[in-house]
């Protein structure tokens, strides 16, 4: 998975897109918080991604990286140790188990976050590994128990649907739907609508922005690794050999041979709490 994600990061503009939206959130927070305050952040499930460099420099009061994959954290640990970065803490755990129940969230705050709330919480593509029926309780816990009175939550995820045959959403829905009767139902716009009906978010400002990601690499093996990363999430579907051959042929004939990029419609969800000025959405 790390190898596939590295290819996606290297040959697409996904990480720069996420970094751009993250920078907008940080600018909004900086406009309302005291300049001499050392900000604090929790990154859930994105420990080795390039935006770590943004978070590490902006959140000197404490940056906490939570990931289920020790190998992903080890990538960061080497740099943290080599450069003597003292304000970063690495936490190996499954956020689904850790953050769903108020009791475990309170324990996490005390034991892992120095019992101090956070100015920013990010979920960059980590919600793929959490069923949408669990999103609302997760966000309630994050805002109520971990987020400071003035703070933000930033999530990024691909759109659940597209009619364009050259997109990640269409490929997943077409092939996973054809062979396993599955469709991607993980929708950040749907989450926004849900949260806006809940009393816990009555005073929270919630925004959605949409971007378009482009991916292409002139190496078919690498190209297919990204395709399988998309078609196998969040659980490994057991495609048969004929099914694999059909998928490979489709991708080669319709995308790779024509040097046609793979696109991804991407949603960014931002929640702002305690913001009296107009934030950058």
C-alpha cells in the first residue's frame, strides 16, 4: 500500500492539492488565534505524507501523528530523530477503535495528547477505512472532546460517483459493482448535510470545496499499481483471473495506450469552530 501511495503521490497533484487546502485552513486559524500561541494539531492516518512538512512547521506546540501502520510512522521517525524534532509525537493505533467511544477519546486526550486540546485535526484520505455510518459519531467526538474552542477539522476524500470513465470513482463503481455488487457510498457532501442537522454542530461553520486530481505515469506496471490501490479499498476484493484480465485490458486500451490521465474528483470538508471572522473555506 505504501508503494502504491508513493506512486500516486509522485505522479499526481493530489498532495499539492491537499497541501493547498490545508494552507487555507491554517491561514484562517492564524487570523483569529494569538500570534504568540504555539498551535497544536492531530493528523489521523496520514503520517508519511508530504503535508507533514507543513504541519511540522506550523504546529510547534505539538504535532501528533496517529496511524495504524508502523512502517508509515517509521518513515517520519527517521527524520524526526535525525533532525531532533522534539514537538512531534508518533502514535500507532487504529483510529476506528480509539476515537469512536467518548471514554476512549478522553483517555487518548490524557495519555497521548498531554491533556491539551487541538487547534487542528486532519483526516486526509483516512476516512476510506471507516464506514460512513460511523462518521457522525467520530466527528462529534473529535469536535466535542479533542478540538479547542477555536479550531478546525479538515478532511479530504474522493467523490463517491462520476459519469466520466476516466475517473477513479467510475472505475471503482463499475468494476466493484459489476463483480461484487458494491458502490462507493462515502460522501463528504453527504456528511456535511448530516452534521448540519445535529445540535452539536449548530454553531459550527461547515464548508465543502471540490478539486480535480490528475494522475499519469508512463510505466504500465506503476500505473496498474495505482489502479489496484483504488479497486481494492477498503477491503481486498477477491477478483478472479478473468476479471483481472478484463480490468487490465480496459485500463491499457482506454487509458495507458492513449496516454489518457486518470482523474479524481476530490472533496475537501472543513469545519470551523469559534470563528467570528469569515474564514477561507
